[in-house]
């Protein structure tokens, strides 16, 4: 048991702040949210603005296709609703982002 306490005591304070932020964002994503439609275009704009040579590599393109396919399979049964003026999207909550945030940490 003393090994666990040494690990907890030796962990820098900023790590606890990062963990708290990750848990906050992950738990917030478990509730239904209304987000602006423009949020979905930010990754596309970032890719278009990127001048990195990796954008044009075959590995990058295949991983983007694979990620889009997995995302479609995971979220295809979710009920995504558009608001009346179609500028906002209502996304149902899910525990998947929480698990991805926690287990994707290095």
C-alpha cells in the first residue's frame, strides 16, 4: 500500500489539474449538449489550412477514412437533432468521449 501513496504524493500538482480538466470535459459530454454547427467544421478548416506534408501522405488519408468510418459506426444510432434555425445541433450524451479521453493519455 505504501507504493500507491508514494505515487500519489510524488505526482506533480499540474497532473492533477490536467486530470480534473479531462474528467470535467468527459463528464460534461455524458449529458445532452447543444453546440453551434460551425464546431463541426473546425477540424476540416484546420486540415485545409495545414501546410504539413503529412496531410498528403497515404497513411494520413487512410487513417482519416478509418476514423470517419469508426465514428459513423459508433454514432449511427444516435439521435442528432437540428434546431429550428439550423445553426445549432443537439447532440445526445455518451460515455465514449470520457473513455477515449482517459485511455488515450500517454
